[in-house]
């Protein structure tokens, strides 16, 4: 498995993974627009086939943000999500941010546990965050001097 930069030819496959992973997904045009804006956008590839992706950016001057991360359901629990998240955290850490944030559906307990394994902490819950009325758990990982801290 390799982690590499997203290229426009990956768009259709990334959108397929997004749709199989989330009941409410970003539209394909949103992926295109985010890519054109210059966000961090990586894919996991196995034998020439895209099996996952992560999108991230600097949301505020001192905060990174994981926009979305997903792995094809047929390739989960093989380390692709871990490698994608580690690479995104590594890149964002080089920017000497204070923290990296993300949102996760409050009903997605597997994802919450996944992020906790990387030292993400729960910041707060935002009721009704998603269009279907589900709340979002806002999680963050504190950074100090480009390194993950236990604060």
C-alpha cells in the first residue's frame, strides 16, 4: 500500500468511497473545488487501485482540520485509515499548529474509538450538526512545537 497525493483522475473513485462510507456525502463538485483550493488531499492505493482518502487543511491560523477520511468498506481494517491519518497529522504538524480538529457523527462509535487511539480528545458535541439531525462530536489533538501532546 502506498499513500500519495490525490490527482484529478482519482476523483470518481474517491467519490465512490465517500458515498459508500457516509449517508450524507460531499458532492463530487465539492471534492473538485476543495482540490482546486489546494487542500491537503491524499489517497491510499493498493496495486494501482485507490482504496481510501483523506482531505485536510488549515481551518484557522493555528488549527488544522481533517475534512474527511474514508476507506472502501472492502479494504477496512488493513491499516489504510491509520496510514492516511498518520500522514495527514504528520503534514499538519510541520506547520506548528496548536491543534488538529475533526467532526465525527455521534453515532459512529467505531470512528470515535479510532480517533481516540491517536490521542484525539472530545472537545464538545454539537446537536443537529448534520442534515439528518445527527449530532457531531468535535474532537481535537493538541500539538506543541509540531508534536502531538498529551495536554
